[in-house]
C-alpha cells in the first residue's frame, strides 16, 4: 500500500499537483491535521497543520484545507475535515466537506454538495439545488439557497435571504435587512 501511495504521489507531481497529499488515517491524523481554533471556536488558518492549496481536482480526496488564498474543489471531490480560506470558497457539484467551512469572502456550493458542519463567510453565500448543510450558516451579506436545499441549523445573514423552491431551513432564519423571500414550498423553523 505504501508503494502505491508513493507511485500515486509521484504521478500527481508529474501532472502539476505537487501540493496534493494522500489522506491521512489513524488516531494521530485528525489531531495533527485539524486547524487550530481561537477561544471562541473560530478556526485559525495555520498552514503547518493542514494542506495549504487553492484547488482540489474533481473526484479527489484530501485532509483539512487551510488556504492562504481562495479555495475551489472540483465536482465529486471530498475534504475530510475543515476548510479555511483567506478568500472565497467554492465547493463543486456533488462535492463533500466533512467539517466546517470558514471563508473571508463568499462561499458557493454546487448542486448536491454536502457540508457536515457549519459555514461562516464574510460575504455572500449561494448554494446550488439539493445542497445539504449539517450545521449553521452565518454570512456577512446575502444568503441564497437553491431549490430542495436543506440547512439543519440556523441561517444568519447580514443581507437578504432567498430560499429556493422546496428548500428547508430547520432552525431559525435572520435577515439583517428584514427581507426573506420564499420559493414555492420553502419552509423555515422560525424567523427572528
């Protein structure tokens, strides 16, 4: 198995993916790769403890990401851990993040994307159809959820909130502008 990992890593470096690393496993991997957190729980971007990259190609898998720029994952890719970026975060269609997303700019999820944790973005948030977020969404601008999307936690947006047809926010919704637009069949747990 180790020889196979070495061959794959060498092949990736030959095609320009030198920053790619195979996913780590084992008891120490999670503690070694997870981003550090401030006292309030906010992830601190620390390139020494996770992969600093701007792109994860379609269909590939990585450990936690802490980009010192923007971060984009291709369709069907998986991040096993948190994603922290100094700029925007884009998760491709059917992409998965098994953790939280923290972006100093906008966050965009493609259709059928999955995030198991919460999303914190200093700018707008947009999700494609049937995206699924397992935690809260806190954004510094507008929130726009695609049709059939689900947020299991709360949504707190500094701007307007727009819900696509049949989308669901199971928790509460807050719009800093007081504007919440519901698509046909969209539901929320409560508004405040």
